[in-house]
C-alpha cells in the first residue's frame, strides 16, 4: 500500500494523532458492526487494509471507487468479500473491447408473444457493480456509466429507471499494461470518490496467503472460508445518516479550499481539483472521522484522505509527466505548504 492508503487503515489506529475517542459520536454499536465487516473481509483477503477502509468509506458516502493494481493483488476478491459481509447484491462485468453500452445498462428486447418491446435490465441494476478492467472497453461503453454513477438512474429509449439503493461502482484497472486499453475520460474519473492503489503485499502477508492456499483456501468459495453477513442495507443507511451529521468548522472548510487551490496553482498541474473534488474530500473526511469516533472532522482526517480522493482528479503537464512526477508527490508537497488550521 502507498503511504496514504495505509493511513486509511483500521479505525482506532493512530493517524497523525487521530484515534477512536472514548466519547464516540453516533452509535458505537453501529460503528462496531463495521469493525466486524473488516474481520469478515480478513477471512478471505490478507492485508490491503487501506483498500478495505476505502471501500467502507465509499459505501458510507455513496461514492464510487477505482481500484488500481497489478493482477493478483485481490482487487476482485476484495469487492466480492465485502459485498458478502454487507449482505449486498453484487454483479460483475468483465469489460472488453466489444462490450456495448446496452450490455451494462440494459436494453429493449422484442417479445414475439406480446408483440411489444420489454426492458431487460443490465448488470448495473445491483448494489455493487464490479466493473472489472474498466479501461479495456471503448469510451462509448465507459460513458454509459456516467448517468448511473452521478444520477443513480439509467435512461433507455427515453424512459428513466432508478437504480437500487445503495448503489456504487467498484472498478478495477491494471496500471502497467496499456496495450488494448482506453484512458478513462476526465469526466468519468471525477465521478470516482476514491482511487485506491493496491500494492504487492508485505512478505508476512504474502506468506499468509500461501499458508491459506496450502490449507485449501478457495477464493471462489467464500462460504467455505466462513465469510458471513454482519451488516445489511438498513444499517448502512443508518450509518450514512450519522456520517452526514459529522460537523466541519469554517476553518476546516477553508483549509480544504486552500488545498484545492494549491493544486490549480502548481506549475506541474494542467488541470487542478474541481469543486466536485472539494466536496468529495469533505465527504470522505466525514466518513473517516465517524469511523474513528469523532463528531467533527480535524485536519488529520482531511490529510489522511487527500491522496486517495484527489490523486486521480489532477492532470499533469506533459513536461511533468516526462520528468516522472507523480500526482501523489505533488499532493504531498501541497499538504506541506498550505497552513494547517489550529
């Protein structure tokens, strides 16, 4: 995991001095349920704590997640396991060059018996849509998700159909293989709340993966692994309400805006963070504060979420890319330069 992705780890672990408070905000029992979700995910996925936290934050805020990592780091397994622990429906779409928009959203199909066209719902009608290797399909098919991601609805033949609640997209992509891939458009990238980077696990974690494999663990059989549902959609909705009540002081709001303006003023950045990006950072910081038992966000909560929320929202200048400058390094530099509210 990257440094900031590790920051989004188990609630209770200090993050810049932030830890669970004894006088926790909201319902401690409800928050404890999310700790149990983490335990259930750990029955199938070793390590990747930052990605687990990121997906939980996305669910608490109704945001979407882009999971980036080389093949074999448990991106797909992580999403499948989390959905099982949350008792949510998940559908998987393998994105390929010949995938059509209707294959995702659904289409009208002629019924010879009735002589009418009936709507056949696509896999997007689910709680968690696992968009596997989303960058392997052409822009036309990628853009078919824009309305679903933003409006939580799908329009086919002039009729709008709402998606289930909750609904999030968890998309995966490979960062090193570019042949046969299509760059995600900025408009779509901006709709992802988080971009989480899954690294090769540490030696101890990789050894644990082998121990489990030697003992007969089958990643395709989560029931045999003992993964059970510990939280449902109603409890998730209740948690979302509590997250919405987390407060943010005027100084914290100004801090977020100053960080965003810092991205727009950076000489290495062609396109900085948009206002959508500032509201996304606020939402993620609220969720992270709630998970750690706070009723208001602190600068530590904001700083912990800057990289995963903003790394995909800034576009570098060509000369910066040629010099090997990474978005994460620019964001760390801005964090060190902008004055932190007391």
